């Protein structure tokens, strides 16, 4: 969804000249911050001087591209409050470009003055072009073979509508010369790919301080962390909470709990499965 009045400002002031402000709505709700307060807090947490004055200035001028992410991840008991907060924000700062993201299935058309747009999935021709480019230079005909197999396996083909999953499926096929049997296997193999084969596919080897922490152990470590936070119904967590969870898990692999922060930093920077949303807030990069 794009704020309608903001579309007029896009014509006069292209978005590439605007300052992006990313706000995960669920985290703003958890902190009980207004949208402006969350933005100021985020900038200040990175040591930005005079954060409040700076944010007010760019918002008043209309110099911001405000990205409000994950409306569908806000609890049902708070959604009305969040919608009113967004509407109020657009009234207070109408010159900015404001974008709200929401999964299609969860959208209830409850925001005013917004134009609804939908991210277009890859068409068959997009998929064909993407696969062709991915296997460009390969002389073993893997690209055309993958496309044929996808045409025969519609369950897996449903997953190729986004670039990331299609990239991972290309990597899986490059190494396995077959498609996974079902979606569960796809997700499991995608985790394996992000842990191991994503770098290998680009002839890249990362240095590690933790030789005893194999890819399989990292997978078990991440599974334990995911289970811990899912059971407590937390989908984002502070660095201290995550370091504590990592510390409990790595002791199983003969690594002292004091090394938890270093292990976390390596996994975050190497694999893209755990990501830092703000200076002190982490989350898994994909809820699935």
C-alpha cells in the first residue's frame, strides 16, 4: 500500500533522493512506541546526533521514504490502534512517501488515503528468463532440464514465484540434479543451502573461529533457538536474549557459553538466517 498523497510527491521528488526509514510494525508495537518515537529511538541507538531534531526536520520537509513493514504481524487486539496510528502519521507528515507492507491474505483494506498495490509474482516467462540467466554458461543443459522438471512438479513450481526461493531451487538443482520431493524438503534444503552451498555456489570460502561448529551443528543450534523463541511466542528478540539462548545451545558442542556473542556474530554475518533488525533487535529472516 502506498500513501495516495505521497504519490503526487513522488512525481515531484523521486524516491531515490529520499531518506529511507524502515519500521517493523510488530517491534514498534512491542516497544509501545509511536512511529516517530520508534524512528528516533532507532537512529539514536546507532549514535546519530540530535536524532529527534533530524527526524522531525526530514519528515516536515517530506524528505523521507517511510517503509512500514509487516502489518499482518501485528496482533488482532492491536491492529485498530496501529491503523489509527498510521492514519495519524500520514495526516501529520503528508509530504512523505509512505509504504505499508502486508501479506495479501491478511489485508482487510482498513487504511485510508492509501493506494493498494500488489507485488507481482514471477510469471512463467520471468521464471524461464531467471533460470536461463542463472545457468548461463553451463554446458550440461541443467537450465532447460530444471524448467522441464518444474513443469511436471506444480507443488514445487508454486515456490518459484519469488527470486530468493527460485535462486535457492536453482542451487539445489545444480548440486542434486533433482528437485526436492515436497515443500517441506525444499525449506529444509534451503536452510542447508544458506548454511553451506550459497557461498560454495559463488566459489567463496568464509573464515571461521569455530571449527568445531560444523554446518550440521549450526543447523541444530538454529533449530534450538527457533524452538525456544517460538515456544515463548517471540518472533523478534533483543541481543542479550539471543546471546543467552546461543550460550545455552553451544555448550552442547563443547563451546563455552562466553563465546556466544562471537558465534552469533559469525552466523549473522555468514548466513543471513538470523538478521539484525535494529541495533539491539534480532529476528529470523523468514518466519517459515
